[in-house]
C-alpha cells in the first residue's frame, strides 16, 4: 500500500519507527519528515502535505503524528475528501476504516506509548472500508456537510 507519513517535532521520533516498520512490511512510504525533532515546526504544514497526497491519489492513506494528534487531525480534516481519525486504541483504528472510510490516521506521540502506537498503525493499515449501505449513507451526509461548507466559502 502507498502511505504518506508526516510528523511535526512533537511526533518525532515515532514517525521514524512507523516508517521503518511499514517499509519492512512492504509498504511504499512517502516520508514528509520531520527528521529533526529538536527544531520547532508546525503541524499544519505536515497535515497539508499528507492530506494533499491523499486527495490526489498519490497515496491511499496517510499517517500524521504530532504531540497530541489533535492539531494534525483538525488541520487534515479541513481538506476536502480527507477523513482523519485521531486514535488512541486499536478498535477506533480499524473501525474508522471499516465504517467511516477514514483515509488518514493521527497519532499523539506524547500521549500513547510506542508499542501501542504501532499496534494502532497496523490495525488502521490492515482494515478496509466494508462498503455497507448504512456506512455509505452516512458518508454521503458527511460529504453534503463538506459541500455546504465549500459553497459558503465560495
Ligand atoms: C507541538 O508542541 C504540539 O502543539 C503539536 O505537536 C500538537 O500536539 C498539536 O496538537
């Protein structure tokens, strides 16, 4: 699977571990950094890069990591067609794909331990949207909210 990974200074070095493991598992990774957690930077910049790769179809899913995961999720969810899930447990990780067709996973490197973060990432990557009618119906409603927002901004 093609996966974009981005992290601000608060998400480093968890991003390196995620990338290492996903590459070892055979996934094709676009690595947007950061590779230097000592330099303060801004999570929206990474959310934009990862989100745009998801929007364009360059990758199938993205993983964003910041200190809490919250800022990354807020920023990524501003992008049309991006459904970013902040997950701190494996149930939410796979259900966010199976039911909500989420295409970006957000992790809080200062909130959860490395091994739990890796289990969450594995669960998210392995899960697939079930495509059931009730989930499609709900996603259509989400898309309608997004379209109404865009026309307001218009
Ligand atoms: C950076 O200090 C921190 O604010 C950021 O990584 C993230 O946690 C924001 O939600």
